[in-house]
C-alpha cells in the first residue's frame, strides 16, 4: 500500500487501455470509526469509469491519497473481472453454437427417422376416410 504511488496506479490503468480522462473522481466523507477525521475530512474516494459504468468507493485508509491509489486498484480489478466474464460468456456462446450446428450421429439420425415413420403410420390410422376410398 505504502509502496504504491498514484503514478504506478495510473500506469496500470494505461496498460489496460483505461484512460484517466474516462474516470470521474469525486470525494466524500467516510463513514465508520475515525472520530473527528471522518466528520471533517472528505477522505472517501469515489471513482466512476464512464465507458463501462463501473463505480468504486474506497475509504479503507484515513488518508485521501492512499484511498485514491487503492480506489484505482479496485477499479482495475473490477474492470478486469468484468472483461473476463464477458470473454467467458462469448466463449460459452460460441461453444453452444458449435454444438447446435454439428451433425447428428448416424445411429441417432436413423432412430429419429424410425420413430417418425412409426408416428406417421399411427396418425394415418386416425384419419377420416376420404371419398376416394
């Protein structure tokens, strides 16, 4: 935490293709224990990534500077998680499509055709006789 700087967090964002201009940063007062500091200082950092709509609040530390770094780290983690989930969903959809389009095994196809023929003869016995017969 102490070793990470704001510049390191910003560089990590840039590696993922997230630009600082796409992030809306605001500050608010924290909640919970902390006494006078919590009541007077806006140390909670709120980040919103505009393109994805991901919102992160960080009030782990009592210092605004540390919370800014931690919030950016949280934002990176959430965006990476969202991208990973989207990639998994795309792969699952492609796999499902591949399974739908594969040809049926020969034995299954013959079984289906036999049951269709049986059903057809069964239904033919229920028809009304036509005038031709």
